[in-house]
């Protein structure tokens, strides 16, 4: 099965900072990549799919890029409400697997 | 408004069985692909099973032969029958609606329920 590896596992940044999270697939998955945000004690929320398509209602400070094996989630200007764990997920074929998560905190 | 409400979780001994239910509103379960996704304490989500509109079902290897996904169209409800439960099945179980996109592929989860906790322990 294809493995999804995120880096870093956690980060601390200041409000207004640009934040970048990387996700690497162990094999190519074209653009079949989604990103989810999970705030503490809450349900995962879909942010981005097809590597770069923003889900309806998601703020434009979130963006995604990449294809093949290397993908990036960027928050252009970190806000206090962005404190959460972010997961990438591949969906090229079953099993649909998630990365281990990146915890984002405010410095 | 799309809503998903899971019920049926609880404490169960290893080897036992549970049936989870997910009552949906705001859309038709049988017209969409529906999923169960679980999340063990302190871990990331893990996709468990899918049922497509045509009735095809798929499972992650770790639950094949033990779990069965199904739906009741008249009740607009999704189910997960879990047999031969193991300690490692302990998790919050979410039902999740699948998103269909023009670019193709399935396996994107656009709506999630609040989850139901399954604890397998002696």
C-alpha cells in the first residue's frame, strides 16, 4: 500500500506567518490528494481536494499544490483559528490512507 | 442541510459484536457513496469501508471478513456491522459522505458525523 508521510509533525508560528506543510506519497498518485483540518475535539473538515481545489467555504488563505508524489498545503497568513492538526489523504485507489498529521500551534 | 448522526458505540469485550448506525438527512444515502472512517485515540483517521450507490463495497484489509457495511434506503441510514472485535478496533467511528468531483476519483469525505466511540477491552 502507498504510504503518506507529512512533515513537519508539528510547528509553531506567529499570527500572520506563512505556513507550509509537506506531504509525500511513497508512489505517484497524480493529483488524487486531499487535505483536512481537525481542530481539537472536533471532526475533520475537508479543505482541499484534487491537490489544489479549495472546498466551498474554506478561506482563501489556504492553498494546495503538487502532483505525483510531493504535495504542499500553505496557509498564507496564519490566524488563531487555524490552530489544528492537518492531514493529507490520498484517494487514487483504495485503501484511501491519511498521513500522520501536522499539528499547527501559535507561537 | 446535510446531517449525519452515528449511534451504537460502546464498551465491548474482545471477540464481541456491535452494529453502528448513521442516520442521514439533507441528502439521499443511496445516491451517494458512503464511508466509515475511524480514528483511534491520539492517531490520524483511517478509512474503514465504503458502499457505492450501486451497492459495491470495499474494506481496509484489517477489517475484511469481520466488518460489513450496508444501508437501508427506506430509513436513509448507513450501518457498520462489526464482528470479532479486537482491542485495536478501539476508535471513534465516523460516517462520512463521499464527494463526487469532475476530475474523477472517489474517496473524498465532504461531510462527517460527530462520531461514536467504540472501546474494545476486557
